[in-house]
């Protein structure tokens, strides 16, 4: 039996590390199941060696996993924090193009990955564990979809 064909427009999550059963995986699965279509997940092995060597090895694997022409979105502390409505607008810009959301490992993303990224996205100034970032990202992508479709999940009227 042939493997199912993955559409080029499917959004992807390319992340360093293997997420094991536990609360982080449960959170990610809860929101990823709500996404239409859900994120296709590629987990990459953590690199070994010095911090620079780890970043280089992880970057090579990450860059190889991005389909040609797909917009790469690096989750990076130094990136933009657009807010939920801003993320919804970005998703509209990437619709049909199969954006690839990139989450590095403990040593962060290599400059080569940041250079390839069409966008650098930050989940705020706090540092989050890279396994928890998957669930936070999936929730924000679901929220952005809700905003784009007029679903009441996101309550824009809430006071600041």
C-alpha cells in the first residue's frame, strides 16, 4: 500500500527533540486536533557535540526537512510578537503555501535557519521550554484560525 500523499499546502511543525507522553504532548495534541488541517509533525534528533556543532547539525536536518518554496517561520525569542490578530493575518498571507514552523532545541536555532526564515515569531519575552512551545504554538494557530473564520473562541472584546 502506498503512503498517503501529503499536500504541499499542509502546515508543518519541524522541531528538534522527541516529545514523549506527558502533559506537553497532551496539550499539543489537544490543539493540533482542532486545527484544520492539523500540523504535520517532523521531529528531528537532538545534535551532539559543542553548542555550535549541535546548532549546525540540527540546522542541517531542519533545513533539509523544509519543502522547497515553503515559507519557514522560526520560533525565536528575538522575533516579532504580532498578537493573535496579527498572527491570523500572517496565516492568511501563508494560506495554501504550507508554512513550516521551526522550533529549535536547547541550544536554539542556528543563524542558517534564521536566515532561511521568512518570519521570526516570538511567543513573548519569556523563555519557554522547547517542548512546551509546541502546545503554545498549536493553541495560537487554532486561535488564529478561529479569528479568521469568525469562531467565538477568541474574545477580542476583552479589556486590556
